[in-house]
């Protein structure tokens, strides 16, 4: 019988002006917002890494702003996924992992790779990309040492004190071709988690389990990035999370419906539901 998995619930990003005076109390310093959020949930998705290479000092500060046992997911760079479209990304991957990701240490959770909506499934493209992904902190450090001048030597982190620690990867796609068996089977063979993404019907939601990790991104119930989730919807989501965990999967849930400030409140509500027997 499989061991029961862990369920973690959080938000995608945390620096949103709309949340100030609401989720973030009036008078809370902006530099304290991450700590405030991390005290109320047990995981957060770092999305600044999607837009640009960050610094080891930033990752270290984020690590230190969260309590013991906290986990960060890290979103892979759009230069890799959207500009290079996963092809010829050896150096880009090295730069990403050299930029400071390893400074999170034991708080480093899954790495999220989000594909553009126009990118259809191609077996060669995907299998080549999956084969390049580091599967341990040690492999990530070795890859990081191949970085180029985009990450200056004084800003590169290419060592880890825990080289055997596993490194997990998940894939969020937005093209329906990835919902077909060949794509899902390839993800299973490479142990890549399939992201269960609710996008208010904008893009397909593949309710498929392809690795030990089940990674859920909730972008909005009826309106993308904007609408909140009802109590009924959250109760249904809680049931699905419990079922996945009971089957031995580690579950990560992130609310990305941030535009009107629903995300942190929905996260807190789901956490409360999951704590209720």
C-alpha cells in the first residue's frame, strides 16, 4: 500500500499591489509581505524566475523569509519555453540553474515548465528536453557550471551541499495535443508531472497523473486570472487532493487568480477545508 502523500497549498507569486490593505494588512512593509504569506500557507510558486534570471541573494532571501518545512516551486524561464521553445537550450538551462535556484536548499520543490499555447506536442522535441533536465541538486549544480556570461561569475551559484537531493519537474501545456496518450505516456516515462490547470475553459485541463507529484494551478473558476472559487468548488478540489494524496502522490496546489485579490483567500479557504476531518 502506497504511503499517503503530502498536500501543499499556496499562491503563484506574492508581490501584488491589489492585495495591500486586504490580504496584506494596512501598514505592512512590502519587504515583509512574503513572510506574511509564508506564515499562512506551506508553499509558494516563485514566478519572477519566468520573466528574468534572478540572483542567488534573492533566492536566499526568499528562503530565509519562510519557516522550516516550507517549499517553493520555481517557474522555469520563458526564454527557454517561449522564445527557444525548448530547442537548443543547453546553455539557457545552465544559466537558469546558475542564477541561484540552488540557494533555496531543502526548500526547493518542483520546477514548473509552462509552454506557450501555440506549441504542439512533438515527441523528439519533448524527449530531448526532458533528457536535459537535472534530476538531483548535484546534477543541477554540474549543469549550472556550464553557464555563460549572462550569469557573471560573481552572481553564479554552482555548488550544493546536498547533491543527492531529488529535483522534480512538472509541465503545464496549453495545446490540446498534449492531452493525448503519446504525450502523457512520454511524461510518465520521464517522470514529469502533468500540471492540472484550470483556466476557466480557455485551455484544456488534463486530469492525468504522470509522476509521483500532482501539481495543480488554479487560474480562475469562470474568468481567467480574475474570478474566485466558490465554497462548493473548493470543497470539490479538496476531495480531489485527498484522493491523490491517499494514492501516494505529493500534491501541490497554487492559486493564480490574483487580479482581484482572490488567490490568497482561496488558498486559506482550501487549507482550512483540508484540515477539517
